[in-house]
C-alpha cells in the first residue's frame, strides 16, 4: 500500500504531467468528423430531449400522488398515478436505448472514418517515413489511440448531452417548486466544479505517458516477436536484460494505472459526499418549510427526488469531462500522424503514363536524404529522435539514358549510391536537384500510380506477406487467372517446386517468406513481377545472397523477365550484367566510368578491379 501511494505521489508531482496542454483547435477538428452524421445526430438529440422531460416527470407525479392521492386517501388517483409512473419508467428505458443506439452509430461511424483516413494517409507516406518509424509505435496509434477516441464517442457522447439537458430541466423544475431549496443546492455547484479542472489536467498527462510507454512496449514486442527479431534474440540476446527492460516499462504503465484509478476514486468519493451533504441540507430546510406550511409533503419529496437527479448528472458530467480530456489525448496523437504531410505526392493535373517502350533519362540528378523532422515524428521513433543529418549528397550530378528495350547495369562499391538510383525512378524519394524523365516527360508530371504500375522491382530480399503463395502472387495482379499464374511461375522456374508442395499454391510462406529458401523466395518474386507485366524492370542485387545453384535458376528466370523490357540491373555479381548494353560504375555518388563490359575491362579502372576481384574469389572457391 505504501509503494502504491508513493508511486501515485511521484506521478502527481511529475513536471511532464503538470505541463501537458491540449493543442488549439482539437475540438473543432473532432466536430468536423460529425458533419456526415447530422441526420443521426438530429434523431439522437430528439430522443435525448424526450428522455430528459421524462426524468423530471416522475418526481412531479410523485408530488401529486402524495398530496392529492395518499394524504386525501384517493385510491383511484393513487392507482392511476402509480400506473403512469410505471409507463414513464418504461418509456424512459425505451428512449434511453434508442438514444444509445444513435450515439453508438455516430461514434462507431466516426471511428471507422478515422481509421480509414489514418490507414490511407500512412500508405501515402514516403519510404523515408517507414525507415525511421518504429512499427509498433505506429500500430499503437492506429489501435490504442483510436480505441481511446472511440470510447469517448460511444460511451460519453450521450452522457454529455443528456446529462447537460437533464441538469437544466431539473434545475428549472426545482425553481418552480421551491426557489429557496434550489438556491441553497446551487450554492454547492462551485464545489463540484473546482476539482474537475485539476483532475482533468492530471489525467491528460497520465494518459499521454501511458500511451507513449504502451507504444514503446508495442514496438519492443513487434521487433522481438517476428522471425528475424526472435532469431536475433535467441542468438545474441540476454534474456535477463530483455525481461528487465520490458518489466520496467510494464511497471511504469501499472503505476500510471494505479494513479489514474486513485484520482478517479478520490474524485468520485468527493463528489458523492458533497451530494449527500446537499441532500441532507435539502431535507432539513425543506422539513422546516413543510412544518411552517410553506411546502407540502409531496413537494418536499419531489424536490429531494429532483435533487438526486440534479447532482447525479452533475457528478456524471464532472467524470465525463475527465474521460473526454483523456480521450482528447488519443485524438491529438492520431492527428499528429494525419498532419504529417507525405514527401512524395502527385502534382496537380498529373498525367497517366502508358508506354510499352519506356526510355529513362537522368539529367544532372543530385540527391540528399531528407531531414528526419521532415519525414517522421519523434514520438514514433521512440529511441532515435529526429536530428539534422550531417552527411552530404548521396548522388552528385548523375546523368545517363536507358534506351527502350535495353539493359543497363549499375555497379560499384557498397554505399556508392546504386540503390538510391533505383529508389528515385518509382519516386520512393524525389530528387533534390535535376530531373528524371520517361519518354521525355519528368516523372513528377506522371501520376504516382501509373508510374509505379509501369515499373517492376525485385530487390535482394523480396518481401512476402504471411499468406499463401497464391495471394502473394495475386498482390501484383488481383484478377490474374490460374493460367496466368502458372505461366508466370513456369517462366520464373518455380512452378515445379510449387507443385511438389502438399498444398500447392495454398501453401502459407510464413512471415516475410521465412518458410522458403532464398532462391525460392526470389523466384517467387520474379513470378510476381512477370504477373504484373511491367514495361520497365529494376533489379536491385536480386542474386546477391544466393548460392551457385539457386543463382543459376534465378538467372534463368531473370532472362525471361528482362526479355524485351527496358531494364536497370544493380549488380553485386558482375556476371549478371556482362551482356548489358551499357554499364555505369558508381563511386561516392558519381558516375566515374561507363561503357560495355569489354570497354570497361580494357580501361583497367574500378570496374576492372571489381571484376578481377570477383574472378579471383571464384577461383579460390
């Protein structure tokens, strides 16, 4: 108990909690999401108004039942009024259910819109965003934060409106019955409102802390629970350190949860205690007024019944404010993601790229990777906070042309900028200076979708979803027939392997294709490319990590994939580009040599050194 109290005190004194403030305009942005639901909102408000009038009707009937029925001993009237009270109770329940249905419909609809917007917006982000963002932290925004916002709408929307209206109607009705007791009751109103702001501010801070730490835990689990992460932990990890680090985060979340629970309980107890005192005062004052003849017994009972309906909504509204303030934090964290503008977007009036014979031209292209604060959020990086990179340009004044239907090879040492060139063509990044054109038109003038539909890419580690072979292939062409799939797989030299599997095309490849060998995964990626039927093919070291047998199979598959297509091949193994129409040698972001294989060998430059080195390694093997 002592440790619980100490953790509560330490959190309430945390400066990061005290300084938390909501951003201006958050409420307006949330309200804008409700505009498409104005019809449902109108019906919801109608049910709330009816329900509020029913709430004050019962005490008024009780007054008449006592004064005109019980005291005069009018049994017929007592029976009628008791029946009326019962009918009102049923109507109250009915309209309450109808109102809750509309509230849930509005709330769930809003959250559907929000989730869809986030998903679409994140998919529009450039690759640079994903290279810095921790997946677990991003997923936490899409799950935990959206759920927090959802609870605010589905659980508190009806409560806020109905309780506020009930509060007004009850206070007005009480004034008509006894202005003295009503004024005394309302003098306690500031006592209800005083702690609300303080508690709300504290809970905002706790909620932010809780979401941040939960995002960090989610990131840790995402990284450790995939195949690659689990393998790394198994081979290099310190299980004790892993456990201690995760436990520390979980403990912090638990401490925050305790603090939130205690704040809510203290707040609730304080409000209910004030309400109890107010009820006692009403009985005391009302009793004296009844004895003096200024109030009837029925009126006194009606006022005390209304008093419960006054402080009930007031207490609920105070708690709702706390819940809403916590939920606003969720909205803010979601809005942070929505406000992050994509680095690569379509230009206005972008045109469609439709060509079977693309000619790619680089004209004085230079490129520097964007600054972290331009592409990511510090809160999504957890460990690596955005900084201003000190590195210079990755590419410097690159110029070359790839003629339609020809093969261009790109070679060079690691880190020279080869893969950056392949990333610029489909606009995974945009150039810093210069321009890239296809058939004489700047690629930024084409729509991103049509540009990427024209291009097929196979990287050295092709990604596969944790799904069947069939669905991984259909990702390139969703309407492909079985005949199309078989033809692509045969050309990729993978069909025989697929037929040998017990489940054939329905075989699940595992996360990132870990159930397949490197060669099998690459050939499946080539089959996927062939299904897409691109007119421009980019291979980024597609055979770099394969053994000789698998490389031979993949090379045979690539021969079919490149036939008749404009092709750019980034090669680790120079044997893959010996027949290229031109070879570019990149070093330190610049083209230092260009020509055919024979021409470059005769120059005895960097290409010659790389070629000789690989020949020597082959001889040693």
